[in-house]
């Protein structure tokens, strides 16, 4: 299994992104930090686009912004990206078991660093169940121009 994880955020979750980065490095993941690298105001779509393009090629992604909503909307426009906005560990687990989420999204104005870390741990430890869930994913993978 790939240990490569891409991280990206806008200014709205810089603190949480740094906390996740530290944890992942300590756990031995190959972390690629796509920014942002400060709390200066920036545009979340730029970061979400970079991360989605990277995850289309390999690995998984952790994507953040103030609410988590904007980056999730952007990422899900890319074919093969299944981004899930999560607010608790049950959603993080289900996003893997049922939806095979390859990107997890968090809101820095919604979830604390501790909560983000707890969700990240569960998300990374949970396998996709396949079977009927794969059938359902296949039903929406090739919709429209995405
Ligand atoms: C930035 O102020 C904020 O709009 C952004 O982080 C995010 O919440 C958008 O969905």
C-alpha cells in the first residue's frame, strides 16, 4: 500500500495542516506538502486543484480549508477523486469502508487539530469493503465531463 500522502490547505486550516504533517512524518509516511505555507490569505481552489491532480496519479490526500466545503467541491470535479468532508471519526471510517475516499477534507474553523488527527488516524487505518460498495461507486465514476 502506498505510504504517499499529499497535504494541502488554504490559510483557514494552516494550523491543522501543520499538525497532521508532523504526525504523518513521525508515522513514516512520505508526505508531500503542497501548501499553503503561512496564514496569509490565499485562494483555496489553487491548493485543491494541485492536490487533486497529484492524487489522480498516486497516493491519498488530506485537504483543508476554513469550512472544508470549498476544497471538497473542487477536488470532486476531478475524475477518480472521491473526496469526503468529515466531521467525526464515524464519517472518516465510513468514507473509507463504503466510499473508498482517496481524499479526506477538513474544516479548520470547524475541527480542532486534535479532532483532525483522530479522524486522520481512523481514515488511514480503514480499508475499503468493496463488493456492493464498488458497484455503487462504479455507478457515478464516469458521470458527465468530470
Ligand atoms: C476562506 O475565507 C474560506 O472561504 C475558505 O477557507 C473555505 O471555507 C471555503 O470553502
